[in-house]
């Protein structure tokens, strides 16, 4: 079971990464979101996640969400995580998944605020495989990292999604 939370429909581009995969710059040529400093930005994000700045970021996201029923929103988020569930990143593998576009949901800001409380990060996509948070596309460790390490297929098969 997989779940991906995204802000827009094009938030992640997934490619199979066979042995001998070219470097990042060649793999993501033409994709303006995959810049040369993406790995550095991911490392900085991981450091900041464990800093007091992260608490401020989570508080800001919660403030932007406005008033909402925290218990009901958390329950909805946990149900989404536990259900079947991830996005176009996995189409190439024929994976069954569910996607929640946070910017298209009436309570998307509230879901994002609770996401920050649940996993200590507010960035999207946020991906779960059978209830286990695996990060985004390429961080935390992320789908692309799991794929390049040869771990993704086994996780997807164990979840019954492949």
C-alpha cells in the first residue's frame, strides 16, 4: 500500500534506474526542478529537520492552515497513510497507489500541518509504503534512492502494490 501527498500533479518524475545509470545531470536533463545542487539541498534539509528551525517551519505551516479540527484531520491523515496508496513516479512500475493532491483538498493545509507534526517535515511529496514513511522522491531516503539501492521492488511487493 502506498500514499503520496503532493502539491501539484507534476511534483515528481520517476524513472527506472538500471545498472549503469548516467549521472544526475544526464538523468534529469530538461527537468528544471532537478538542478545540480539538489543533493546539497536535500542534505541541508535533513540537517534543518533536526534543528529548532524545523519547529518554526511547522508552526508557520500550522498557522497558515488556520483553524481546523486537529483530531479529525489527524485521523484522516492516518487513514490515508494506512490505506492503499503513491503517484506518477510509480506508473512506470505498474504500481497501484492513491494520491492526495494537498492543494486540491479543502483541508489540504490542515493535512500538511498535521503531516509536519507526524513526520517532522512539511515538504511534499511525502510517501508511505504500507504505513511506513519512506520520504519523498529522492530524500528521506526517497523512492529514487530506494530504487537505485535495489530495495524498492521488494518493499512494493511486500506491500502488495506490485
